[in-house]
């Protein structure tokens, strides 16, 4: 018995002695890199104020908010607003369906678009043309959806828009892209790709730059053409980055793009374009139903969190490195 006690006792003593030492080493490490942490401080404050601070308002989803009583003084009502959300199948079912469909289209067509463009940029050998093409592709990212919506309204106008003018040259009837429910989702996806495709290539171009050039030289000596080099060297080289970006994109599955939809939609396309974010804004602000729309927003974020965990699990199961 005594022989069994000594090792465990000495082990606990060693752990107790090692903890202050580890703490001291950690403090020394932090002090050594104090200027790096000082540079990180503004970002931490920004996250604390704009991301973690608003979490205080989540309790509105479980209260009947009254302005005169404030958030803390309003009465608790349990899951009343969640029950109302699921019972109002017409509105909630419509916005949930629209959100999922539009987000699915964004992933299906929008996610691979920057990868394809980055691979095309990587194949360009004329450097000046490559830089000009990259710069032009980045430009729409720096414009807000308020500005872009004005451009799109002009370009897609059924009477004077350049797109419909081109369609008329082929004998086609004018299309009301932003007013016809049959074309609204298509317009959303295409305009979103146009805005972000160039900016999205930056990550993949950085990953492509990290691939060892000797691999291409060895493949060239072995007789591999550009297509085989792409399949056997380039794509495997950027696959970990693709996996990480896919996880992040799936985590935003319930985020179909408030700014874009809000600036482009109208009452004529509510049936196919109204998403959770625009519904929360319209009902929560204009009709002052703060508690109900907080419950809807909380549901959206919980689903997004579960989707993030699921995507991370599936990616790790496939042999790639996940986020955590």
C-alpha cells in the first residue's frame, strides 16, 4: 500500500511545483512579446465592444421587452417568442426557405469561383496583364452594396439597361431582373460573385505562392503537362486552405447577405428574396417587435454555429485539418 502511495504523492508534488514554474515561464513569454500583444489590443477591444458586448441583448429573446422598463426590467416570458416563431409557419417558413436556398446557391456557385479565378491567374505568364486583371477584379469589393445597387438598377433596367439592350440584339424580350421572382435569386448570386470573386482570390493566390517550385520543375522533367501539374501539384497544395475556407463558408450558411438583399429587393420579390436578416430588420425595427426578432436572430446564429461544427467534423473526417 505504501509503495503505491509514494509515486502518486511525489507526482502531485511535482505538479504543484511545476505549475508556478509554468506560470512564471508564461509571464516571461508574454513580457518578452509585450509589444506584439500591445498591437493586438485594439483588435481585442474592437471584438469586445462590437461582438461580445451585444451578447448582453440576447436575453431579449426570453423577455417581453418594454422600452420604459429597459432590458433588465422587462418581464421574463420563457420560450414564448420561439413558440410564436415556429407556429407562424407562413412567414418563418418562407424566410427560412429563402435564406437556405440563397445561401446554398452562394456556396454552390460562389465558393468555387475565386478558386477557379486564382488558378487562371496563376497560369498567366504576362505579369503586367496579370496585375491589371487582378486589380480590376478587386475593385467591386471596395464598393458598398448601396453604390452597387444603384449601378445594378441602371445596368439591369428593362428599358435602358445595357444588359437588356444586349439581349434585344439577339431578339430576346427585356427581363426585369430585380422585379421578376424568376430571376431575382439568379441576379443576387451573379452580382455577389462579381463583387467578391477578385477579393476571394487573395487567399488562394497566397497559398499558390507557397507551393515549392521544384515540384513543378520535377513534374516538367517527368513530362507532366500543365493540366497534370494542376491536378497533381497545384490542387493538392491548396487543398488545406480550401478546406478551411469551406468550413468558414458553411458556418455562414444562415447569412445570405443582408446588405445585398436589402438594397436590391422590393415588395414584388418578397416571396423569393425575403431572408431572415431582412425580416428581422423590417419587423423588428418598423414594427418594434424587438423580442420576437431577437429570438429569430438567435435561432439563426445557433443553426450557423451547429453548421460550423458539422463542417469542421466532416473536414477532419476526410483527412484535412479543421479549425479546431
